[in-house]
C-alpha cells in the first residue's frame, strides 16, 4: 500500500469519526479522531515483548480511570491527510504532534524529513530536540517499544543533540509525548511490565497537561506499582496555576508532599496559599505541616 493511500485511509476515517459525534459533547471530536487514528495505524501482526500478546490486544485489556487526550485537532488531521506535514512544520515547528502522527503512519518519510531539515530555528528557539522526541513517539505508535528503541540507538551520538543527551541520555524524552490516545495504553502496558522504569513513568505523567488528570493518573500508577513515590519535582511547574488542586490532593492522600506544595505555591501566590492554610487550620491532622508553612508565608510581625 502506498503512503498516499495510507494517508487517504487515515483521513477518511478521521473525517467520518469527527462528523458522526455531536459537537455539544465535551472532548467528543477528540475521541473520534483519536479512535480513527488508532484504526489507521494499528499493526496487530507484531507481538509485544510482554508475554507475546499483540500490541492491539494488550492496549485494549483495561479501561483507564483518566482520559488520554487525542493527538491531533481536526485541522491538523486534515494537514496530515493532505500530505502537507513537512511543509507545515517548517512554518509551525512547535506543532510537533503532527510529526508524531506522521511517523505513526509513515516513519520512513518522517525520519527522512527530519534528516533533511535538521535544526529549525524560530526566534532563536531550536526545535530539533522536540522533533526527534516526536519522531520517536510516532515510531512507538507505529511499531512499539523495540522499533522506538532502535531509532533511539541510531541517534545515540546525534551531533545535533547536546552531549548530555548522547548515549541513553535522550531515552526518557519520547515518554513526555506518550499520554495520548494513540500511544497511552501501550506505553502504560510497558510501564506495568517494567515498574523499575521510574524515569519513564515520571516523564509520562509530566506529559499530561491537565493537572486533575495527571493526579488521577499518578494515583493509578501508584496503585499498579508503576514508578516510584511521587515527589515535588513533578508538580513544581503547576503550583502557580493549580495550587489549590494540588494542596487538596496532597492533604487527602500525599500528606508528606503538602509542605513543599504549599511553600512553592506561596512563593508564586502568597495570598492564595495563605487563604488555603487558614481555611484548613482547624484540621488537627494537618496542624504540624500547616504550622511550619504558616511561619514561612505569614507576613513579618503576624
């Protein structure tokens, strides 16, 4: 089957899925597009490395308690179907999910494009690292973990990567792109079979943009024995916007993290953090940590 034929099938399936779902339902267009993408790129003839199960079978064995986002918007799906990804990415290199989807359908063409363009710079920002990350995630969607690892080995001494990423230094990067419907369940299946891969699990969780979903996923990972114990580094970039959500979560299930979360939140938005502390001051189980935090965030003389 030719590449154009593959893209046409993917586009037709995406379009039918998107049109069939009511607009009023939240996330519905995302659901349809992502489901169609899985149908277009699924390959059941290759066994997984866990127990010999097919990739499709392994990915559909359970229902996750959190929603994985779709990979493409309808507009991006149209660009993929029309075969305009390479040209579009030259003008909009930040939309690297398009490269993931392209590599999932035609990894050879996506790899050749990246090799031909190398580093794209816009306003002194380089995009080669994000593009190689996206390419690797797309190769994972296409052929699974072994195909992705083979790609990463080819780039182990990539001169366009900083030296710190040589060898195995880049291995966790594709996992920041895994928390989508085209790659999420298969990635989680791998992590469940390899619970020692704590860095990969942390990267997966960090790639979940919605903090509420990320926390649900983290609790799920913990229940399944995936990854290590969470620590503050996973949340430090979220405390300014989602401080209350993180504090509520920590107070209920991760009390050992509450002090760091409140301290980080107070550094960004002291008034909001202090309001939360005051509202929970009557809870005796939180008293020790709240006392310490209050000493840090209270105004002098209070």
